[in-house]
C-alpha cells in the first residue's frame, strides 16, 4: 500500500518555515568604548522606539559579559512602560539582575507589574507574575501578594501554572509571608486542578517548599492525592512527569496491594523517550518493590520489566549514559538479579568517553559470575592494552578482582596477569603485582609458582603500593625464594627514601624472613631493626620495630606465633557501598546524589535535602507501613555537621591520608630501651594476643612504644588489659569533686561514614584534657588503621598522641578509647568558638565531623586569682565587656554551688552577703592564659541565679556561662 | 533545581548567562571556566563539583552549555533539558555556533525565560514555542488566538495546535537503523545490536488520531493465538523481537503497556515517533575478515576482506573501511580490488572507500606498513577496524505493517492520505578487532 520515494522538495519547503536569519545582534557584543555608559544613557532616553530597543539590547549584552551597567537603572526602568513585548522582556531581564542592588529604584517598577498582572493578555499576566517573583526586594514582595493571589485563581491555565512556581519563589524570599498569606493552601488546591501542567508545577513547588520544612505535613500524600497525581502523570509534559514521579517516590503505600497498583500505573513510563522520566520511574519502582512479597508473580514480572529500559539508557548521549551508569551501579548492588544477563551491553566501546568507560568497567566487575567470566576476562585483557592510563590500571585491577570473586576463574586470571606482566609496560606490571598479592591472600599455596616471574620485575617498580606488595610477597614466601635475603637487602639500601608503607612492609618482611631462615639473616634483621628504631622519626615504624625487637629477644617462639600467624581471609566484594547508604541512594535515583554516590547532605548546604530517605519496609515485616518514610530517621537534635571531602576549606585536614600524626612523642635514646624492656617483659606476649595476626598494617594498632613514654604524659589510656591500668593516672589525683562529664553523643553517624559510628564526649581529668570516644563498626567488614587529626581551632586543641585502637574493629563491635589532647596545636578562630573539626581515618576512608566541646575543658587548675588582683582586674576591664546571664532552676545553696564549680576549676575567691543575697566572686583561667572573672548573685529561696561575667575577650563569656549552667545542673 | 545556565565559546568567554536562583553568584561563571574549560586535563566527568556547586555540561561543536546548581537536582533531567535546549535553538536558528548565538542572544534570553522557570523546565516543544516566541511581538493577536496559545502550551496535546489545514494530506515514515557490531578477530560476534528510530513527517489536517503497526513479535504472536494469521506455516523473518522501545510523548504509553498498540495524535511536521533496540536475528550487512602479520620489528602486513551479506539486488552505499596503523608508521603501500584506498597519516589509518557494492559480493585490500624502529616498550594497542556504510533495508528486519489515520471531524479518510515509507540501515559502531 505504500511505496518508497525520495522527496527533497517538501523537506526543503519545511526548513524555510523557521525564522530567517535576518538578525545580526552580535554587534552588541563588540562595543567597548570609554564613554559607553554615557552614550547608552542618551540612547535609552531617545524618543525613537527602535533606538531605545537597540540601547536596551546593548545593555543586556554588556550585562552578559559581566560589565557593571547598574548605573543605567532608572533609564532602563523607564523603558518598561511599553507595548512592545520583546522590549518589555529585556527590561525585565535587566530588573531581575540589578533590582537587588538598587532596591529603592526597583520600586518604580511595581506599578507596571501590578498593571500587567491585570492585562487582558494571559501571556503578559504570566510574564509579570513570573518576573515579579524573581525580584528579591522586600518592598516589591509585599506588592506581589495581591496579584499572585489573583493569578493563582486565574481563568487561564498558563497563568496558574506560572503562579504556582511563583509561590515557591516567594517562599524562598520570605517563607513566613507565604504561610501567613495562605498561599500554601491555595497551592495544595492546585493539585486538583483540571490542567495537568498546573498540577505538575504545583507538585514541584510544594515538593521544594516541603523540603525546607522537614516536619510539616505539606505534601499530604494520601491515596486520593496519589490518584490525582497518577492521572495527571499520563497527560502532562515530560518535565511534569518527572516532577510527579519524583514526588511519588516520597510516598509510602499503606500495603503491598496499593504498592502494586501504583507500580502498575507507573511502569508504562519506562517506555518514555526522555531518560529522566525513565530513571524517575525506575526510582519509584525500586522503592515500592521493597513492599511486594517476593513470591508474588507480579514481583517477578516487574523485575523483568526493569532490565530493558535500563539497557536502552546506554544508547543515549554520553552524558546521560554516565548518569545512567552511576545509577545502574547502585541498582546492581541492590538487586543484582535485574541485569545479571546483560553483561554484554556494558562492554566498553573504543570511542566511549573515558568517564563512560570507567563506569562500565565497574559494573562489569559487579556482574562478573561463573557463567560469563570467560567473556569478561577476554574483554578486560583487551582493555589492558588501551591508551588511557587510569582505564588500563582499572582494567588490570578488575582482572584481579575477578580472580577473587569467581574461584573457578582464578587460574585464568593469574595467567592473564602474567601475560600482561610480560608486556613490560611499567604501570601495567605494577598494577598486576598489587592484585596478585591479593590473589595470594585469597588462595594461599596455589599460585606461588609465578613468584619467579614477579621477581624479575623488581627493578621496574617505582610506585610505593607496588613495591610494598612485592615486598610482602617476598616476605610471605621467603622460604620458597632462594635469594629472598638478597632481594630484601636490595630494598634496604634506600630505606629512608621509601614511603612509610614500604618501610613498614620491609620491616615485617625481613622479620618474617628471619623467623623462617634464622641462620643466614641475623645481620639483615639487626640492620632493619636499627634502621627502624634508631634512625627513623616515624613513630609507627619505630613502634613496630620495638615490638619486633622485644618479641624476638624475649621469646622467639611467641614471635613466630605472632608474626607468622594465619591471616584472616579477605572479602570477595570490594568497594561495596555500605547498606544504609545504598538504601538512601536508591531513594535518590536519577539525582546528583546518585551520581556522586553521596547522600545529599554531603554536598547540599542548609536544611535542604538533609533528611535521610529510607526504603519502605516489606509489608508484614513488623514495622507499621503507615509511618512516613521521610524525616523519621534523622536524629531529633541537630546532628553534628559532617564536612564533605570535596571543597578545599579543610585543606590541612586532608593530609591525614599519609600517616597518623607524628612528632608528639619525644624521641628515645637507644640506651633506654633495654631497661625499659624489662619493665614490660613477660606481659607483652599475652598483651599482644593472637588477633593482631600478621596483618600488614598492625603497627598502627600497637600504638606508642610504651617504654618511650614519660609516664606523666599518660597518653596510652584504655589500651586494654594491664597496660591501661598502668597509665591510668587520671582519676583521683587531688580533685575535691569530679568535674562534670557530659554523656557521649553521636558525632558521626554510621550513615555518613561507611558504617563507622563515632560518639564521644570531652573530659578534663587531673589536668589532662581527654576526648572519650566510642567507635562502633556498623558495616560488614573489619575496620583497622585508625588515626585522628583535628583542624586548627580556637584554642589549639590537638591530639597528644595517636589514636590507640589496638585490635581491628569487627562488625558490630564497639571500642572505647580516650584520646589525650594538648593545647599546643595551631590556632584559628572558629565559629562557634568551641567548634572542633575532626578527621578520622581508617582502612576504608577518611571521615570528617565537627563537634563542640564545653569550655570548662580549658579551665586550668591554677585558676584561682589573688583577691587584690581580682579587684584590680575587675575594675580594669571596661564595662562594655561585661555580660549578664540568668541561670534558672538551681536548687543549691551558695556553698554547694561553689563546691560544685570548683570541681570544674571555677574558683570562688570571695563571698559577700548583702541583704539576703549571696555574692560569689569567682575566677577562671583558660589554657591560653585568658582570665575570666565572674560575679554570681544567689538569693535565698530564688532558684534563679544572676551571673555577670567580665573578660578581656568578651566572646568567651557566652561559653563560660554555658559551662556554669552545665556544671550546676548536673 | 537548576540555579543558572551559561553558554560559553571555546575560549571560555561567556555568551549567555541566565541565573534563576539566588544561591548562584556571578563567580560561578568563572569557576566553570577556570576549572573545566581551561583545565589542562581532558574532561573526566560531565558533572563537576566545584566548591559545593555542581556544574553539568554538554558541548556542541565548540560551544559549551553549562547548567549550575547547589541542590540535589535530578541529574538526568538536567542533561535532558540541555539537549532539549540545543534542539530548540537549532530549530530556531540552525547550527549552534558562536556567531549564531551572538546574533540571537535576545531570542535565547526570551526562550530561556519561557522554558525554564525558577529552574523548573516548562513546555519546550518547538511547535508550541514558535506560536508565541517569534521575535515579532504578540500585540496583534486576538483574544481567541491568545487563549489558543496558552491552552496549547499547557494542554494535554502541547505538541500540536488546532486548526491545521492541508490541501493534500500526506505522511512520510523513515525507518532509520544503526547497526552496531563488535566482532573478534576470529569472526565471533562479541556484541551486536540495532538501535532504530522511526521518524515521521506528517502533513495532516485537524487533530488526526493515528495508529501505527509493525511486525512486533509480541503483537503477531498474540494475533496468531487468536487464529487470524494469514500464513501460519511460513517461518522466516515474519516478526522480530524488540528488546525495548521508547516513544515520543504524543504516544499513549498506558495503551502500549496494556495492549501493545501504538496510538497517538502526531505533532505537525517532522519528529521522532519511536526508538527501539533489537539484539536477536540481526542481519549483519558486512563481515570484515582481518589478517595482520608482524614481519619483524619494522614491518606489518595487513589483509582485510569484506563480504556483503544481503540480497544481490540491493546496493550498499558510502562504504568506508578504516584500518588503524601504528603511530610509528613511516610508509604504506596499498593494493585494493575495488574503490580507493589511502593512507592518512594524520588519522593514523588507512581509509578504503567504495561507492557502491551489491549484495553477496566480496572485496579485498592488502597493505604493507613500514614502521620506524622505536624503543618504546609498549606494544601497539591495535585498535579495531571500523566500517561505515548505508544499506536500503532495516538490518533488524523491522517492517511497517500499517499506519492508519482517523480524523472524524474533517472529511478525509485513511484512504485519502498519501503515505510513504523508506528503510535506511546505517553502520553505528561497526568494529572488528584485529
């Protein structure tokens, strides 16, 4: 019935329907003369309409390139009263840019706006209300209310949809006003509007407003409204569909039946041409699927329906492919069954942009299984010969991961890696050696035959990670490598130029070698031990050296048991996202959070998006399905701010990656060692126990060399066992009453730290400031290598020693640690004053959090001022510096109060009683020698105290007062 | 939502800057220029986070389009919007170039004001936009015209206006497929898929209701069960299995989901009705058989045979085979039976072009490549041999079965509409490793 035909003529005709290219506006970009502003002013005030318009265009062009043309404000605004719509729009554009800097003159525009809002032409009414909302000047905002109210009820849907968005704009400027004026209710009514686009914009505006009011019930989603949304979903624009789907994703269905019926109505969206519609639909389905029973037929059907659209996303433009791949990475972790048969589509194409290639590779590894491993390996081998260094490295690493993940393939992987080593491409060889080390750990005593090949490449290794891996291999298999001693010796020559990682590894490897072949290697081990303990200023290295030295010299049998202990197995899946974070990210499919693989709170400022989203519970699993899923999991009090890892504001914190802090431990004279060793002698074996095993990084765990520490420093608290007691000098040293210590609060929630939860508090014990921490491992894998560092802060707080976490922290385990602090660190004024930004590192990542310490931490023991000095100082400090506070509800007499305060180093110098009022004069000295003077008035029978604080640095008064309150109330 | 939108030229000079949100300052314009456009390294991600501000960018020739935000926006939507923005600009003034953008900056600002409100994308169908963003002013409109515009922009059928009239009702369907292949040197298909598009040009009066049918396996099988099949005994490529398809927003998705029927009211003029993907029973129009031999360290011998694999009566066109050569190539000698072959040093490849080739034919090229001796340890990566071509059939086997047009209010029927169909198969990424 139809025929083939080529038809040029028609298509040619079609093309000419568009606008001709008559305009040559580019000339406006070129004017950069000196008297330009003056000329423009004249032109703007010209009588000729055309000239006026030309001038406004020039102004806009200048504005675009960043020139300041705000001086022309009155002249431009004068052009506003026109019936030329193009000109009007240009003037509006100008207004939006400069109104904020010229608020008084912006008022001149109000009349025109109000008039335009009454215009018979709906396009003009909408334009006016749209523009007015963009002008962030309070006075204009007031005038906006009436027109907006009318426009929200306008007969024309175009005006209503514009007004809906305008409510969100107004809310951003003045939230209270929007609430007072009742706009929120009107906006809610628009969800039932007959026009789908009005519904969509109302949903978008409400969702945004709701985000900044976490606990309000603004988006009151119930089955009726959901039904309205689903109806509008079929009819509105692609963008509107996205707004609605994103809003739907926040709803929690009451039961599995409702869940299923919503899913059924959302699935058709998977065929939409717009990828964002598809991804948002996937988000709704992934979320609601949680509630469906797995034995339901529909559940299986749904799973099958999800794969094709996800694969189709990979034929989109590269930028969208990237977004899709980042999301697929999450989906594959949450529900691997969806894409398990689709491995091939993730094969890298030669011309893919590098960001697409790297993401595909990640997903390939996740999907690798026994069924497809042959194909995957063949591909990976191809990739390892590509050009991009990062990509090649990742491909090589991927081969290693396949070996560890799919046991049956290990042999083939190893031989592939050997082939790659033969290419002699430097970075390929190094990467291969790093992964082979892991393969050895996973399959001990299986592939050692390849060691010879590895040894051939010793010389070409110049990266620390590869060198460390190679040294580990040599040490671990020393008995099978004839010239192991020579190999290790060759590394020893440049010992001090190596990175810490390599040094530590070399130390351990040589000790292993010694334990295996004691006869020939005595000299070597002596050499490395003295290099590590005497010539190094790295405490980790020294500590490890001492431990080995003592172990070897006291009990070689025990040493053997410790150093050559069996190693724990390494896990199969690496780089898995921690489950709670994964759940949250699934709720954010399609958004930036899913691209960054970070919760929104990590990159969004302010209150927006800080609530954590959760997946709904499966029906019947105990938890009531009615509970809304939003805003429940967030803690009630303000959570500690978590500082993201991007951004450079914490630059100095970031250098933590290298090693735990150095330099706090005084260096040791070699002569001291022997004696000190006796001191600890026999206890050490039992202390070290079995669990340190041969973990390559155990040095950090073993902490400060005990002998090296002057006892008074007491910086090895809670090391467990006897050692802890030995150093616990804190308690009971000359304190009348104990200082108040606040209970621990959560500083770093597990959600934000890949499963590591840190809670803590501060205490001052016997003149020593301590940070008491509880580290809890809520992830699935073991955590090791803890270290801590502070950002510069107001009082120079800094760790006085390394963070001592002796044993690896296994899942669900909690360890309590006390970290002694010094006040000799670098100083930087913080906001608030007592804010402390902390970075904690473990084997997984570096995490940041901030906490606030009570100022009483810094009140020193010799803070009692002489009476005379007090009087003189009190007079000396200007009255402006005096601050008054009320402390309410204290039922203590003045003596009890002063006793209590003394416990926290707030000293009462004198007491006067005047007319039934007790006046206490008190002094406090801070670690940085700032004196704070206080007068506390206590009236018998009145539970409210009055506190006057005087200090040369008045900004501390507020915080001193907080301490008073804390101490007195507890 | 989107906080701002910037357009830059290749030097990083800003051509268009429109800020929608208060949290985006003027410094964002510079941050993107410094960190992305002027970055020394090649772009490693289309999304960049600079000082807690996220930048999404796409490039069209040497123009950068960047959307900025400080919130957790829908990233897929932002990119879709940027693409749409490019489409709209192209529809208004043609190619996206610095000159065209400068020439139309007032228009672009007007468009940006309309299609993005407070960072929320609004109706961006060119059909609708062109009714009221014309750069001519709109004072001449009557009340009816105005309300027609607003109802179209906000309406259920935002892509088509009422009252379109043609003397001759005509429609054109193009089935455009790109066939993708990755083949091992031994001739094993590593991956192959067809991504197809059905592009429609409709010149129809009124608000016609259309129904489109193709040889979709699911539909055919369903009808087969109903007992209405015309030729049940015949096997062969009667129907094809479609892995997935997506549709223009005019198609009623819920109806497709429940009945698998494709019904819609089409936009006027040209648009893309659907996209689809197939992976089963693909006709691979060409097979490439490579043979690379390294003769010593300074010489390579390459022989490539191509075989066409379709009906002898059909002609393939614009055939191009691209054989990569090592970076240290010093000279190339080529002999080919058909077409022209040339070594292009700047592209590191031998390019072999054949104007036309019929089905079931074979042709061959052989080349000797002289290499400069190098001490580079790294082996040559041997990029795959790629191919370009165009064939007058659909490699997926897709056939249009019908496109019915119903317009009840006007007096023309399905029979009066003149319909044209053509099939074009092009190479996508068609590679054979060597």
